[in-house]
């Protein structure tokens, strides 16, 4: 019985040390893969939604293929920072900024996304809630690793 408890504690210790890093790399790979897809016209199922969202959020300043390419660059940058762990704070800042765009279709185009049952685009946006939560966990660890000292 003691051997089982010991093995369980070892597993819990390992999970405590490694799980956030595994989450960080996994999330990074997701952003990197979906970002790379956006460089190829027609390869991303979210391409039309990205164009429409960025066009709306920038009041028409960035539209069409430029909107998709900007999103691709941001997603690839986020992915690379998460996978490598380098420039992580900057990547998390860009992720936080991009989450506004990622989630905004829920507000901007709600009736289009949910005409009754959720459309494929709606499902695509809804899964991003999990990505946002994962980003918060990673940010909490990254910010705790180098606490900011307040001068009194």
C-alpha cells in the first residue's frame, strides 16, 4: 500500500512540475498550426470569419487577405513563443490582445453564428474559450516565475 502511495505522490509531483509546460507547448503548437494554415488561401476554415472580424474591429482599415495575414503572423508569433518559452511574456501579451479579436465574433456576429444550432464557425470560436483559459494558466505561471517588486 505504501508503494502505491509513494508512486502516486511521485506522479503528482511530476505533474505539478511539468503540466503547465506541457500545456504551454500544446497551446503553442495549436496556435502555430492554425497560424500557418492562414498563410495559404482557403486552407483555414476560419478565413472568412477572420476577414469579417478584423474588418469590423479596425473599421475597414485592415480587410481581406491583409487581415488574414496579420492574424497568421500574430498566431505564429504566439505559437513560437509558447513552444520555445522565449519571449514568453511578449507572446502572452500578444495572446491577450488577440483574444479580443478571437472572442469578438460572439458579440459582433452572434445571430450569424447561432441561427439556431451553433454553426461550424460558432463552434470554432467557442473552443477558443478553452484556449483562453489555458493561456491564463500559462500566464499565471510565467508571471509568478519573475515577480515584480514594488518599491515602497
